[in-house]
C-alpha cells in the first residue's frame, strides 16, 4: 500500500490518504527475513529485540539490493550541520536594517520634495509664496531632523508628520501596512490576511473571533468541551488551511506564536526592545493587542513543549528581513522538532509521528524513505511471527530463537572448507538411527525423513480438501529417529568482562546458539546443558540463551562452573563431556562461606580448587575440551595442565575460527562414537 499526503499549507497538521500499491512507487527492498538477518548479531549480543531495533534505527541497514538505508544517527548529524549553517551565515539585524533603510529613503524623498517646493517658489517671483515655502521647508526639515534615532520613535514621528511629497507619504503608508501585516502575520498566521484593509465592523469581528478562541481555551482548561464546529461556522473564513479539530487549529497558531517569541529571544536586548516598541506603535487597537496577548498566554499553557523560551545564536553577516527571519525561525523550529523526535525514538513505531513531507524538505528523498520504512520494521517482524509485543516491549518468539540458532549454525558451516568436516553429511540419514514410529513438525536442519501420510493430511486440513493438494512448508511432518549412541554435553561459556572488551563475547555466544541448534535438530536425544561463568557461575537454558549477556564484573570462576557442570552431568547417561570457552585464567572461586573470592593475578588457592574440580570430573569419566581465545603464556600452561589431568583436548584459536573448531570437534566425536557402535 502506498501512502500519499494531500497538499497542505506550510503549518497545517498532516493528513493522509491511502491507495493501493500500483508498482510505480519506489522504496527500499526490505522484508522481514532480511531485516531479521541484518539484526542477527545485535540480537545474539544483547538478546534484546528492543535494543537490536534501536541499533538498526541508529545505524541504518543495507537492503536486499545493496542500497544503504540511512540511520537516525546520520540524519541527526545532517540536521545539526544544517542548523549550524543557518546560524553561522545569517544575522537578525536585517529585520531592522530593511525598515531603517526604507524610512531613510522616504525621508530623503521628502527633503527633495521640500527643496523642489522652494525652487519652484523662487522661480515664480512671488515674494509671499517664496516666504511661505521657505518657512514651511525650514519647519518640516526641523521636524525631520528631530526624528528619534529608534525605529518606533521614527514611525510615531512620521505618523504625525504632514508630508509634502505625495509619493513619500504613499511609500510610508505602504511600509506601515506591510509592517503591520507582517507583525500580525507572525502572531496570527494566515488569519491575518486582509486585516489591515478591514472596515471597523470587520475588525470587530476579528476581535470577537479572538475572544471566542480564548474562551474555548478557558473551557478546555476547565474540563468543558468547546463548540469547535460552531466556531468554524462563524469564523472559518479566517482559517484558509481548514483545520479539522481545535487541536489542529491551536497547534498551528501556537507554533507560529512560539516562533515569533523565539525570534525575539534570539535578538539582542536593544533589538528586542525596538521590535516590541515598533509592534506596540503599529498595533494601535488596544483591545486587539489584549486579545492577542491573552491568546499567546493561553497557547503557552496549552503547548509548553513548543519551545517558547528557545533562543538561537545567529553569528553570520547575511541580514534577514522580518519575513525571512520568521521563515528561518520556522525552519530552525522544524529542525529542532525533528531532531528531538529522532533523539527520543526508542522503537520504530515512534517514527510514525514524523512529518514525512517536512523530513523530505530538510533531509531529502532518501532519508524520508528510510524513515517511512523504519517505521514499518516492527510491524513487519510481528506479522512474520518473529517478535511479539508484550506489555509495550518486543520479545523474540520461539520461532525467532530457533531461527537465530539455525542461522548461526549455517553461517559457521558456510565458512568451513568441505574437508574440515569430512564433507559433513549431517543432512543425510545414516547408520546409528532407528525408526521411532513417531513424527514431528519439520524444522530447518531436520533430516528430511518425510512422513507422506501425515504431511498430506496436514495439507488437506489446512486447505479444506480439493485437488491438486498444495503443500506448504508448515505441512511437512517427519519421522523421528532414535539415537543409538547418546552424548551428554555441558557447554561452559565465559561471560566475564574481558570477553566483551576483547570482542570475544559475540562469536562465543553465536557458537553456543549454533551448537544448541545442531544438537536439537541433528541429535535430538542428546543432552546439552549450558553454564555461564564470571565472578560466579549460573545454569541457563535454551529459552534464556538469547537474553544472555556478559557481566560487568571481574572474575573468571571456572571452579564454580565445573561444580555446576558435574552436577548436571551426574543426572545424564551416555558419553559425557564439558566444553569450555574462555579467554582468561581462573581468577575466582567459591570460598567456604559460599561467597565468591576474586584475585588477580590468580591466587594459588583458586588454581588448586579449580584443578580439584577437574580431578573430580576425570574420576567421573567426564572429558573436558577447552577452547581458548587470546591465549597468554600462563593461560596456555594452565589449560595444558587440565588436558594432561583429564585427557581432554585443548584448542588455542581466535574468535573468527572458534565456531569452525568447536563444531568440527563435536561432529568428529559424534562420528567416532557412531563408528564404535558398528
């Protein structure tokens, strides 16, 4: 579906109309599967959909066609650059320079007319006319000489001055009308059009409209419901943008009045005083001034978020006249509003509040498209069944958790050369499995032992019958097999702070999820337990695996982790092993009082207690295979000591190759067990 916005005036609250997607609209090529793949590493690292969505919003993403969808971080930087450019290149002094120049020019015209009057009298030869012309010129030049230096004083003086030049008088009246209209325009926006030419009875209607608008605001503040429809019937002709609600009308007016206040806040004290006095001089109707002032106060209470106290530091030399200054204030206000909205957006749904047309004006077409697409991200993932909204927070669904593990497994297998796993045949049925006469829904990674009867039955139940029968992936039902050789594994994952600091946590967690996916899909009768360890050790499950994160504490407590792993394996059968992933030597243990003890470098007591647990595991016929990241000389010696005591293997690898080595070793061990059964 395409979204088009109706044409609207500059300050109108946005309206939308909807039409069917016709194929002509362009946009980023993104679907839920691609989105989920882009988020995969953030989901694995944090285990938090909300955090992953925020990361994607901030940094953007690449669509399926390789185009960059711009992120909020870059958009905000470009907004800041645009704001800087405005402030560093413009000056509000032009608001007064333009008026002052026009006043000087018309005064010069008036003086020229006085000189011409004296010349014409001299040429006439009429002594009386010469005397009157000379006296009049001297008196009027004195009046012009005595005009105050400030603009408001000059305006007041010229309003009481009897012009000799009809042209100068006309220019002055036109200037006053223009200034009066500009000031009214800034205060009342488009309702001010034509106010200066109104007859007294029409001006009274303006004041009645303002008074009723103030009354409606007072009604709303008192909890009453104002008669907006009746107000629009009586005064709707003042509002060419045709607001549909009182809120729309008030927001338009509040935004404009707030911008006028922001412009005054941004002026120097002298400039501000000049504008205030000039406004008072031009707005001669005291009742009109009162109603406008009251409306401004009421709107300030209704819309405190409009930034009435905001000011800007203009540092440039390019002068702005009043209309330009107000347009510039409007642009700065829009920049700040969009910047604040983007800064406060904690989930994609919040981006639906962005005025896309204004974002397009400020940032360009591609950024506007990015914002529109990002606003749809959460909806797309929800509709695909990968996330769900629970009490205002998004959470991964079971389907998404399986998907993450399968993707991690597939990624690792793709990196391996074919001979690393002996051209692994994990997707074939081979010896070592027997029919269990039970079925299950097919999941990615399962052997495709399709149960035809139940698969067709599922398809018929879904479609209601009819031929030909259309099969979908969700119809597939496969035969379960019984694993003849059972293994029991506990994976010990180091989540101490060093794992994150050395960029080891993400690949370690990814391989944990891949191993879980491999065992659950290929060896469903095997047992996989999981233990995390830092200052202390904790058991965690497949359900909590996505949420697992590293600990912001010091300590690598292998001793406690070995204790928990042995307890878990004591309840299992078959070949038993512990797989440990770590990047540090043992620096913590559980003391006799049950509290963790930490020391670096490792104390001899910690080392001895850890090796005691290794000895117990060896006596219980539990093999310990250790995968070491960022090996040091001390750590290498310690791990080799574990291997000599236990008979397990040690792998000194990098975070890039961890998955390759761990999964290859696991599968090789499974094959060895299967060969031993033949």
